[in-house]
C-alpha cells in the first residue's frame, strides 16, 4: 500500500508541475465555501476579439480592449467596445446551449463575468476559486490578472487567489470559455454526443487556513482477505492525506465517531499514511449503502464527509463485492436532462437520472463517456449504485501524439483525485471503443497501468469492440491484457443484421476474465408501435434486448458478469440525422426525450427483477 501511495503522489506531482492550476482541493462541499453560482453576464466572442488584438496577438494584461478588463466608461469620451450588463445574462452552472436559441449549435468563445465581495469567512484565510467543470478550455481572470487556464470539460480545478488581489468589494471575475473541438484534445473532434459549452458545474470560493489537508483517501485496505475479515469482524483501513505544504512534525487525526475511533498519524514532508484496524464495520453495498461520517483534522482545521467501505475484486471470471459474486445490473447514462436538452449538474438532476436507474432495478451505472458531476457520484454512494467512471478517451484520438497522452493522464488523475473516496465507484475506465493498433495499445495500456497506480483498490477497464470476422465474433483486443474485466460494446442486430442473428452468432473471447457488456442497444421511438421487425419501433428495441440477453446467457454462462444497456434516455447527437426517427437525437434510450418509458425499459426492468429474485 505504501508503495502505491508513494507512486500515486509522485505521478500527481509530475502532472501538477506541468500545469497551471493548483493541486485540487477535494471535498469542497465539506469545507467552508461560498457559492458563485447564479446570474453572470456574458459576451459571445466568435472571433476571440477579447483575447487577441487586430494582429491576432494575445492582448497585453492591461489592454483596454481585453475582455478580462472592466471597460465601464468613466466618462463620455472614453473609448470602449465591450462590456458586461443585462440583458446579457447567463445562469451558472449550466451549458449555454440551452439558455438562448442563439447558442444551440454554438462552438467558440463566450466570456463570463460576475462581481463578488470578499466573504466575511475569508478573513485570515487563503481563498481558492473552484470550478466543478468548464467545457472545454477556461482562462480565468480576477481584477484584470490571469489566475490560470484549464483544459478538459468534465473535471474540477481550482486556483489560489493571491492575497493582494482580493478586494473587499466588487471583485471583477471573468472566465473565457472556449468549447471548440480540436483533433489533439480529449475528446477529439468526433463524438456521438452534444458539445455543450459553458461553465457547466458549480463555482465556489473555498476558504482554507494557511496549512490544510488538500487531499485524502480512506478505504478498506485492498490487500486484506475480506472473507476472513468479515468472519472476524476486524477490518484493516488504510489511506493517506496530503497537506498543501510540508508540515513535518505535525499530526493528522482520522475520526469515525460512529465506530468510536480516533487515530493520529505523524506527517512526513507534506504527506501522511494511515493504517489501522476497525471492528464491525457495516460494509457498503447496493443492498445496504452504509456510509460513515469521517473527520480528518490538522490542528484546528478539519474536513469531513461520508465514506463507505467495501472491497471490489475479480476472481477468475467473476466480479466479487465484499467477498461475494455480484452481477452488474447496469445502465449507461449521459449527463443530460433530455426533457430540457441540457447538461445535468445538480443533486436534483442526479436524483432524476439515478432514480430512473433504481426504478429499472439497477445496482450499477456506467457514467458515459466522461466524469460526471460530483453530485452524481455522491448520490450514487447514498442510493447504493455501483459506478463505472470514464475519461473521454473516445474513438480515434491522436494516439501517436505524446502531448495527447499527457492530456489523457491529466484527466485521469483529475477524475481519480476528485472521487477516490466514493465507495460507489468500482471501475475506472480509461476509454471507449479505441481502434486497435500497436500505438493505441501502448497509449491505452499506459493509462490502464497509471489508473492502477493511482488507485489500486478498484478495477480498471475500457470499453472494447468486437472483431467481426467470418462466422465468429472475436473479442481479442490486446488491450484486454491490461484490464481487470473484459468490457464489450456490441450491437449485433442494430448496426449489423437483425436481432434474430443473435441466435446463431458464434463467439470467441481471448481472456479468462469477467465478461461485461458495457454497451448494447437499438433505437426505438417512443409511441412508434409496429411489427417487431420494423426498425425504430418500440417493439424492435424490445426484441433486440430479448435476443441479446439470451445470447449472453447461452454463450457465456461462466463469465457473463453484467450488462449496461445503451442507454438510459434519448440524448442529443449531431450525428443522428434520420429525418423521420432521429432529428438530432440518438433514440437508443430506454426512456424517451420527454421522459416516457419505452417497452425496452420494462423488458430490462423485468429481466433485472428476475435476477434479483434468483439471487435471494
Ligand atoms: C457506441 C458508442 C456510443 C454511441 C453508441 C451508438 O458504441 O460508445 O457513444 O452513442 O455506440 O448509439 O451507436
């Protein structure tokens, strides 16, 4: 464990030194913070006029034409060509696409601005500006000074505000947001989802003392024999904490009041490793999503949150949770509220999406194809849904470009850093349907190994594809060597043939590992009823699932470990242009864009119920 801890910290150090933002502060909700959500002002800037001058050179800091500077005219003679005022209002958090029709297809730069006063709680504290996510590139300025830049549309970041920069009143905060797609970014130019732009998650001022615990982890020590531990009722807990600065000689305490446990550990350098025993822990599981309030303290400063303890592992062809085999009754989910054509972000949104998953009788969700908001993984913790969490290394990115690998590693690190204390997360996925080649396998296996180093307590996976060869469907992607489970996206009966072909399909899987269907699905328009052979009908979609399930059960009796149909709800996709049945929507949802359940929803619900009843 210690080795793992040290390598995780080392990787983090290398990555952070290469990037502008400060190390992530985890669990901002459990710390003193003030929300900067609400109404901001905006300027749409398709030509990047606020960033570049007329020679297309980045504007100097104090340039009056730079949109990070306040251009409020001080008198009628002052030249000014930008400004922030009503009615140019926009809500944060929220994508811009859903807020005004002019933004529906917009890809480019939008400048966001708001004022704020120094919170009273900031006195004597260090203040950080925290963003849950901005898609894709964010340049952040405060009172005319650049705090930094962040790339990556689905991960959190923060900047420390220099003390001398923060004023008592009317701090002028500007964020340049650019959601243009680029070949050398992650994701790349080509995705089967909508490129929602904007400040899509919460913005906060986080107040911390000069010395504080920036990141920490506490979990069941993954090395213990969980069956023996359960028998004895004695568990090993392990983890670590990392301070914002060296604090050798000081101590960090870990307290779990409900277990009447309080332990102290001496800091070495800026970090500390935990190791202790706990009796009679109620383990976290979908049936009993037990969470304990855990408090980490450094001197008078403390941070607490609810953490669950569980062990996930594989044994041969089985996935094992807390010592017992588990079948993943999953569903894939995009972070989108279809009824309003917008990104999901709030606790209410998480409850809607995960509530639907519960209704479907799921015990697991695949959060596709990028890290979802922290609200999703926290609600999953409390509802008892196991989670597959993924970075947007999707389809054909620039695998041969070392800078792209750096970007992928950074997103992987940011995903793991924010959520490593979520018991719900059982799988880190390093990508989806990446095309087999030696260069790509080197790239992807590097990520898989890194995920293991960052967090040795979870399974690592990637959604693979089938090799459709003569007569036999081959699952032999060399990346399968590096993943803990073989996860397969598979659409026999939709993109090829008809569902009837599932009856005769032959399969060959190269790995003796748990076999998980990370995607399968067919389109079905809610309310379109026809013979089951009619594509896009609800009947076709229902039939598709019936045949698929029979095929998996028959072909893989030993290794079939779960399935996450594609997908919970219809979602926006610019790639779906059938004028009768799609009109810009991928309609593979079990639930329609208006929130109605299709026949396939009930088919999967009944299938999962049967599994639950059999397991009883
Ligand atoms: C896939 C992709 C997913 C698509 C889906 C589809 O294999 O992973 O992002 O949306 O297929 O509907 O074709």
